[in-house]
């Protein structure tokens, strides 16, 4: 296989959870351009494309299991999984409620864990597969008003490393991407102006990231080019973490 072809996804079936908007939508489009059949999962009917889409609230484990079974029945296999589901609420830590905790942890961590294990069980039976989780700058730094979101994203990096070490000898690779400050539908209206200003000022590249900036890393981690890479989190952040705080 020549070098260029090692970055192709020809013939792969890729499942992108949270693939109807933002980073997930960009990754799904990039996977299609790289040759994969990218199937998107969302929980809002109006956002789903007409084809290659599955309606599922993956925070409901029953719906998650049913959706994965339908995908395998429809397409025969899942070669790559991207977990891009996420939610957040910004509050001072002392004002978070038990419901806030349940709502954020259920989407950002619980559903990610069970998405990985449900699809992972199928991949382990086949002896091959690649999982790409989506972390955050909050996987590495604490931020005001983001205590619950941050701990879920830190846990996603640990989960990635744990599954990678457990499954490496059985043909399944698990990696992650930690995006920098990327304005998406999730955070565009929730991020305070002062945080937006700080984000640009402290990012060495001097700009916000775009959802499309995540596509190259996502393709790499699902492709033969990364076949000896597992347990890694690629920080796609314009140099933010390298520059420190």
C-alpha cells in the first residue's frame, strides 16, 4: 500500500454518533471523502439527513443497543466509531444541581462508555476496528463554570487509554481527539465574551478552530496509517496547551 492510500478509508463502514452538527458532521463528511460509508446518529429528527442516518438517543442504553444492532444488520459490520455526542451547562460549581450532573454525565460520559463497549463488543468479535473519542481542552485544564463538563472530558481521555490497553491485543484500537476552542452549535451562544477573547489571545495560531480542522486527525486515527497507534489523544488546539496558561 502506498503512502497516500494508507490515509484512505475505502470500503469502511463508519458510525459517527453526534454526526448531525458541528465537529461530528464535519468528520462524517470527511470520512465520505476518504472513501468510507459514514453513518450518522442523532436524536433530533429534523437534523438527520435523508440517507445513512439513524435516530437514537444514545444516553438511553436500550436505544443505543437497538441502534447498533440495526446498523450491523443493515451494513454487516462497523469498522470505525466516532463518539461525538456532548452537552454542557455553564454555572458556578456551587450552583450545579443533581439534575445538571445527571444530564451532563449521562451524555458526555455514560453514553460514550456504553457506545464504545457496545460497538467494541462487535469489533472484538471480528478482531478489528478503530474507535475515535472526542475529548476537549477540558480534558487537561480546569475552567470556571465548567466543572461537570470538564470532569467528563477528563474521564474520556482516561477511558480511551483504558480501553486501548485492554483491547490492543484483540485488534481494536481506541484513540481520541482533544479539540481546542472551536465554535459550534453546542457552545457558540454559551461561551461568555470574555472567554472568547481569552481563547483567541492564548491560542498561538490566533484564531478559533473550525470543525473541519478536526477531520484530518479523525481520518488518520481510523485509517491504516495509524495501525500502530492506540491510547493516544491528539490535541488539535492551535498550540493552546503547548503554550500553557
